[in-house]
């Protein structure tokens, strides 16, 4: 046995997974939890809902830019430095947001700094980091670490509402800065390592003879397989999947920004509304794991179409909700399928076009998701400003989800290979 193989004892890679889980949990709490700040910010600055929603709309531009840049910067600087820099930006954005004197100030603090830091420090960087530490157990390790985002929604969004109720939104941002700088950043600095080779280990904790000779991390940026990408972009299947992901992003951020204030509008307390929103994130962990396992057995087209169809029904029912009991019933139905498309969409891309161009093609898919996320919060807020209700925007969102379901059902996918 190799003396540092990690066989027969705890493998340090699971510490890396825990750190990735924690980073994504903090991101899920502060970025997707903007909705609990929405009502107090409206009261403080007296702006229309559509205008305040632009904070997330603009933020999505910087989030997407950060996530895109992370794919290149992580090769040059390593996941550890990039994670620390991103978390530092998130903390700075929270601290400066606490001193906001107008809604426009938040465009420079929350939209720019928190969003960019989240994009740099979370999904892309975490995927690269975990993939370096695991080969045989990569799927499980990635699933656990990515579940941190949903755990952040489940636990930290209600915690944010508790802070707002107890200390106000300004002190809540200050406390968030303290947690990011005082808890997460030191843990990353002390325990995060870029690769197992830097600790004399091998991926999965295997002996070198089992995992193959350790190769140094290649810091060069590989050429994009342009021919394969170009061929994929010419297919009907790619654009059907792309359209479905636009609808997904639109829906996600309508919920992230407007669900808490919608719930308080039907007589639910602010804390109960935050708890209900957090439950959506918690339940989605179950959906992600179950739908991923089902897709491995029967393929991706049917699960994707079904997920969007059930989300469509959930949003329709949300538009008709007028009681706490009905609200939590909708939360359970919708929450189980809320983020189940996250692993299935790249899985479908790999099935359709192969693994070689997957990174580039999924980057395009994320652009589609970001386009939907850009539009959703503003359209929802502006629609409320005109109609005085969220019912119309929920019905329109349900229509988009029905279209996404139809798009996925229309994709002609190859059969799943069982051998």
C-alpha cells in the first residue's frame, strides 16, 4: 500500500467536499435569499417593485460573468485562491450594502460585489475542485457538494429573516459579512487544498497503481472543440433544450425574489414566508437525487418533460393560493422538483452531443438560464406594479414552464447505453 494513499483511513477529499458544500450553502443563503430583504428595502426606499427587482436583474449579469471567468481563472490561480477572493467580495458587498442610502446604491454593492463574488466562488470553481479530488466517486462527491446550495436556502434564508426581524436589514447584512469573513473564509484558508497531489495523495484516496500515475494539473486552457460545438449549435435538439433552460431561469428567480413578499401578501408572517421558501430548497435536494437516479435508468427526456410539467402545475396553483395550508401544499409539490433540472440538463447535453464539447455547451446553457433569470424578477415586479397582484405573472410563468415541458418532450434523444 502506498504510504499516503488514504486507504484504510479517512480520505481528505471529503473535507474538500464539506468545504464546497459550505461555500455553496452560504451562496444559497445570501444570493437566492434576496427575497427576504425585498419587503424591508421597499419600505426603506419607497421604490416600485419592478425597479427594486432590477438589483437582481443587473446582478445576474455580474454573476454570469463571474461564473464564466471562473472557468478560466481557476486554471491559472487554482480553486483555493479563487474561492477566497470570491468569498472576500461577497463579504465586502454585504458590508457595503448595510450602508446603502438608496436602492441605486445596492447596484454597486449587492448587484456588483455579492453577485460577482458568488459567481467566482461557487458552482464552476467547486465543480473543478471536487473533480480534481475524485474520479470513481466524482458523481457522488459533486452531488453532495452541490446540495449545499439547497441547504443554504433551507437553513440560512430563514436565518436571514430572523436577523431582519430581530436587528433590521442593515445589521443583517453586517452579520452576513461577519459570517463570510469570520467563518467561511478562515475555513477555506486553513483547510482547502487545490488537488490531492499537493498533499501526496491520489484521487479517491487510491494507491497510485489503482488511479494511474499522478499527472500535474494542466494549467493551460484547452482549445474549444469548435467543430463539435458548431455542429451541436446547428441542431434542433440543442435549441429546444436551451429554450427550456431559459424558462427554468425565469421561474427560479421569480420565486427567489418575489415568493417571500407574495406569501406575506396573503397574510403569512415574514418568518413563516421565509421558512416556506427555505423548505423549497430543502425538498429540492430529494428531487435532485431521485430524478438523477431515474434519468440514469430511463434517459433524460421523459424526466425533464415531467419535471417542467409538475413545476407548471405548482406555479398555477401558487397563483390561486390564498391560505397558509394551500401555500405549504404548493411548496411541497413545487419544491420536490424545483432544481431537479440542474443535473439533468448537462446530462441530456452529454447524451446528445458527447462529453468532449460538454463544458462549452453547458456554458451556453447557463447563458440561457441567466437570460431567463435576468428577465424574471423585473417582469414579475413590473407586472405587480401594473396589476397589483402576482396572479398574472404566475400564470405567465406557468405558460413558460408548459412550453419548456413541450420542448423537452420534442427532443429526439438517442437511447441510453446500458453497457
